[in-house]
């Protein structure tokens, strides 16, 4: 008989239930044999992470229990959809945890302070979600990193050592340790953000699934192990890596969209409460019309009707022109960061019209689309600077 190494449990009921169900799925016939080592590695990594969190800080136990209950729901859906595997549902105790998120560790010591309102809790949680999203946008262009990985390694993965002694394995997809830490803290915060909470849990589960393989392949490249095993490990992990990165990319898109839509809805309410010709209203109106145009941009495809997108850009142009008139009429003059925002918005409009032109001409719109994205992101930073440096345009 082969000796079986005993598994040390986490010691948290919802975590042990989640990991046991995860392992049962991994052993199901529907899971490809090549995928099982990576799944088992991910299970072991999560087990160690959960156990270490509790060992380092016993006060974190309720938060860890809640995170495991969330992960159970999200990962179960993901893997059942992918492999049709046997993944038991979360037990009743885990489901009960989802109905009452725990306070962050250490909050009991702050009893002297008045309890924050539900609105304040939701705002703090949404801000934490936004910080995590900003981290993702800055540091993890996942789709581009996956495209680079495929381009750099396609021939090596097919030919291995036949490609020659100088063949090299390239891996540049950055791990998500920092984002996972930020998301875990954000998800554990008290309060409810109904538009985003589910997508945040889905994203956290997807990042936890892909993170171990990213680390393993980074070590594999750094240690040049591919020169010893003839790219065997790289080929084995490729079939696991690509669907997990795809799943993480989709979860990132859904999470970003949920935050984006929530912010638009919130700002539409704020706009209605501002005086008609107030500088704050004009600035917010321009920002809103620009974000609505971005939604139209994201819906474009190779054969799309560009008329709705062009109409949205026309609305942005009108709003931006009115904003410029109001800023020019302010006394003393508006801060230069605000006039810089109107210039950046004008550039976004121009790049958007270039995208529409190329789609109509059946040309490749990728370059103007990239410029549109880059300039829009710069407009977001310019808007933040305007709010920071010019008190008269803040919506309150």
C-alpha cells in the first residue's frame, strides 16, 4: 500500500468544508488528468494561506471563515461550469455566514466611537473596491500579458528541445498577491455594496485559483528548470494556465464594469441635485457623458454600427464645450488642471472618432482604440487633479 500523507485541516469549519469539496471536484472523472496537479497545488496553497492567517492572528478567524464561505460558492460555480465535476454545495453553517459579514479584526476595540451608518460603511467598502480596481488596471494588463505569453512561447511549447539548445521559456504574467490582499480586506469590510459584492467575490476566487500557477511558472522560468526537463512542466501547465487566466480576465472585466455602472448611477443622482450653471454641475455632466460614451465604445465590434457611439461622442463634445465656457468665465480663473481636463476630453473625442472611421472603412481600429483607452485613463487622472486643486468644481 502507498502511504498517504495526512492533511492538516485549517481548523475553520467553512474552510475545511470548502477545501474538501474542492478536492472532491478535482478527483471527478470530468476533470482532465493534466489539470489535476495544478488544482491540487492550488488547494494546498489556499489551505496554507487560510491556516497561516488564523495562526498569525486569532482575531482574523471570523473573517477567514467568511472568505471561505464566499469562495465555496464562487469556485463551485466556476468549476462545475468548466468540468461538470462533483462539487458539493456549501453546508448550512457556511451559507449562514454569508448572511452576516464579520466586522474587521480589532473593531471591537473601537466601541467608544459611534457606529458608522450603513451608507458610510457602503461608501468605505466601495472606495476599497475602487482602490483594488485601480491596482489591477495599473499593474495587471492580463489580456496583453496572456497574448505576450502565447506569442513568446507558442513554438517552444510545441517543439520543446527540438527547437534547439538556446530555446527559452518566457513568462511575464505577474502574480496577484497584492490585489488578493486588498480584495480580501475590502470584502471583509462591514456594509453592503449590492452592485459589486458578488463580482468582488467572484474575482477573488478567480485570482486565488490562478495565483499558484503564476508563481510556479515564474519560479520555473527564473530557475531555468525548462533547460532540465525539456519544457515538460511548461507544457503540462499550459492547459491549466490559459483557461484560468481567461476566467480571471473575465472576472476582472465584470468587476470593473460593476464598479463603473455603480459610479455612473451615483453621479447621475448627484448631478440632479446641483444648480444648472454651477461649475461643479458642468464638470460632472462632462464626466458622465464621457463615461456613457465609453460604454458605447466597449460595445463596439468589427461590424458594429458606429452611429450610437458617434452620437455619444457628440454629446461629450457639447458638454465639454459648455464646461470650457463656464471655466473661462470663473473669477478668479479656474485652476489649470481643470482646463487641462477639457483638453484631454477633446483628445478622447478625437481618438474615438478615429476608431469609428476605421470600423466604417473595415480597417484595423486597434491603434486609435488603444489611444482612446490611454487618453480616457489620463482624463480620469486629470479629473481627480481638478477636484483636488479647485474647490469650486467639487460636487460636494
